[in-house]
């Protein structure tokens, strides 16, 4: 079984994430996509994040009962800040029968050389890369482990959504309905 690992803080998870995940399922050879909720991205400030469990819950709400999407808290038990290579090592130990691939936007591929042990990541798995607005070319563009998936160009970000909610804007169509409802009930991002 081939699993696409879609890493993110998902603060909050939005329809752009969902569209990319489903597109990967339908237009690549991935059997499942796991949303790996990252407690602390080394490139982001922890203070800007909602609680880990709240973000995981929003991913569960977004996925619902979809047959091939999963929410993963695998990084919650790892030392923080965590690095992708550590997560991959942990997943390979727990699931030796699964073939893992990373799902990332072209913007992340452009900065991939900054990732801890990026060479080892390329030895362990393939990268499934989707286009991102304004993303720069990468030194990894022509690597055999890098597979382009011509997914829809999504110009939506969690940062935009948080700012809009803080301003009192209705962004309900940018989020899965259950996530929008949960954000409203909890008063997040205000």
C-alpha cells in the first residue's frame, strides 16, 4: 500500500488542503493520504498555533468518513521541534509493510535543501509535488524521486483564513462546513 504523507500545521485545515489530498488520490498511484498534523514546524512560531489536539480534531472533522483519507498524530509523541526525517523513521518502524511518499507544494520543494537530512528523505521516499502560486524552481525539480502532480492551483492559505476570521469576515466556503462550525463554536482566531 502506498501512503501519501501530507504534513502541515493545518491551522486551520481548509478546502485547498482537501482538494489537493483528493486530487492526489485520484490522479496519482497513492492508495491513501494521511494528514500528518505537525505540532511545531521548525520554520514557524509555535505561539501562532492552536492546540495540537484542536487542529487534529479539525482534520478529523474535515475528513469525515472518507474512505482513503486519515488524520495522523504520529508527530505528537516525537521530540519537538520535530523533523520530517524523524517522522519517516518512526513510521517505517511502525509500518514496515507500507510505502510512504511525501506530498508537498512547489514552494516547499524550493526550500527542501534547508530540511534536516533532506538527502536521507529522498532515499526513503518519493516526493509528490503540486504547483503553488509564485513558487520558484528548485534544484530538486529533475530528481527521479520527484513526481509532479498537476493538481489545481490553490491560492488559499490558513494565514489568510485566520486574518479574515479575526476581521469578522465570512469565510465559510473556504473551509469544510464542520470545521467552520467548530471554529465559530470555539471562537478561534478572533
